[in-house]
């Protein structure tokens, strides 16, 4: 007797065994250690900060970082239009901050010259040559120039070369520090 295969035309034909496999797969994938970050993006005067956990260094020479962004997200649009992104590394004590950035930012405070001062009520600084938003209380950040983007299905993998770095993070926020789950 062979094991049941995946449904031919999606979840509409899912069997209880398929559903159990999917639940088990999510539990195991959620156990992968991942950080929680804020990805800053900008295209012209439009800016956003977005909570992300799909962030990883993918190359050491040159220094490349990849972020997986939902295909239809504001951040993905701004990263591809602006050609850059920033990653704010957060202190473990900042777990409540990430919840403020799970939806596109609508509240942006600027100084008289247009520099971004705060987003969603949190102080922000501008980093890198493209003035990307980073959380003012970040433990560190990476500013990256976009070098490639690969459509992967629900997400686009955006790869960027690190052009600026700040901070000396030690205890950074991880997914397991929160009750949040994403992916799987």
C-alpha cells in the first residue's frame, strides 16, 4: 500500500492525512530558530517599516542578505522600486514593537525638511545612502542595495549587498520570544 499523495487540485480535496501532515509540517517549520526584524523600505517620499522573520545572510563575499517579502506587500513594492532595504535588529525586550509593524504604516512624522522622525509612534532614523527608515531603538541595522529579486510563489526573495552597518547587537529578538507564528 502506498502513502497518499498530495491532492491533485489543491486543498479542496485534502484528506485528514493531508491536513495532519500540513499541521505537523507547520509545527516543525515553526521550530526553526528565526529572528524578528523590521525591514525598512523607501521609494521617493513613500516609506514603510514591516515586521519580518524571513531574513538571512546568504553570502560572505560579497556580504549579501536576503529577505523574503510577501509578493503583494507594500514593502516588496517599495524595495523593488527604490532598489534598497534596511534591516533593523531588535533587542529581545522590544517584542511588543514588532506588532506595530505587521500592517503598512499609515502614521509618519517628518521634520520640516521631510526627514522621517517617527513611524507608528516610534522614533525612526534614516540610514544608508537611500535614507531608509530604521527603528531608533534598534540594537543594530544593515542598509542594503538590492542586487536581485526572485519570485518564489507567495513571496519574493530580495537579495541586497550590505552597504552600511551600525550597532553591536548581542541579545536580539527571536520568534520564540513572542507568541507570533509565521510561515510553515
